[in-house]
């Protein structure tokens, strides 16, 4: 059994960038659970099914296999042997993932996969419900937050660099809507675990956030 670090928080708080950097420093495996929900949204859209209709989505789950592969080029997300790593990083898929993630069968489907990965390795797993549902006995739990405007600003810059045409206001509205979806869904809503350490990255640079998270982990392990 390896060391398990659970990293939760709202969209755009910098979880994945920070988790990747810290995992590298500690030589842990980084597990991006958001990429799994995104892959399901991608598949559902590719089949022309309704992202909010459980009856259309349930039968599709049996056709889906998701693997996280670790290559020289970093982590790649494989959906039925198709590399979808880049295709799942669009605003459409972000919102789609937020929708499918409210469906209990989708969460159950991914829960086992997530628990199994955690069993075998020293990991940092990021998501919304890792400390509360997926790994309630994690060695370290961190809840990473930042003001919505700071998160929108960072996401906006990232999208611009990729040539995406979304405006800052659209990105902010998107973040506010996803926060609402994630905190209000009935199953596994986004919330801080009672025993999680909270880190607010609003005023921190990326390097400072990495340092802060690294310190929480090394202090506790
Ligand atoms: O973290 P990321 O933005 O890639 O996640 C995309 C969406 O997947 C989130 O908005 C959330 O709705 C969902 N998600 C979730 N539980 C997780 C990880 C992601 O519900 N553990």
C-alpha cells in the first residue's frame, strides 16, 4: 500500500498543475480524476447522446475503457486506445464533464478505477471528492481554493495561449456555473473533508503554491 495524497478543490484552483509539479518532486504518481470525467463526456458527445440523461449514458459506460499512461511526454489519457489528452481540454468538454459527473452510475464506474490506482502506488490524486469519498483514509488531504476571479483569470490566459476565443467573462461564468454544479449535486458534492488542510492560492504564485502543498505533504508523511 502506497502513500495516498488527496487534493480537492474547485475548478481552476491550479490543482492539476500543482499536483503534477509536486508529484515530480516527490516521485509520486499523479492521478487526474477530472480527465476521467472529461473522457466520459467526450465519449457521450461523440455518440450524440444527451449529457444530462442517465438513461442514454448508462448503456454507454460498458463500452468505455479509460487508462492513464505515463510516458516521456507526460501523462496521457487513453479512451478505448484513442489518445484524448488534448481533445478533452475544451470549454465544451469542461461543462460536459460537470454534467455527467452528477450521474451516480458514472461516479460508481470511476470509483473502482480510482481506488485501484491508489492501492498500488504512492499517489497524488486530484478531484472534487477524493478526500471525502474516493480515499477517505488518505494519509494527507488538502483542499485547494482561490477566489473565482483569480481562477477565471488563470484559465482565461491558458485558453488564450491555446488559441481559444472565449472571453474573460465567459470563462468566469463557466467557473461559477461549474462551482454551482459541483457543490450542489446530490452525490459526492465538492466539499472540504473535515480533516483536510485548506490552502488558498488567490495571492500565491504557482511556485509558492507548489511549495505550500509540498510542505503540507512532507510535514505529514
Ligand atoms: O478537474 P477538472 O476541471 O478536469 O474536472 C472536470 C469536471 O469533472 C469537474 O467540473 C467536475 O464536475 C468533475 N469531477 C468530479 N469529481 C472529480 C473530478 C472531476 O465530479 N473527482
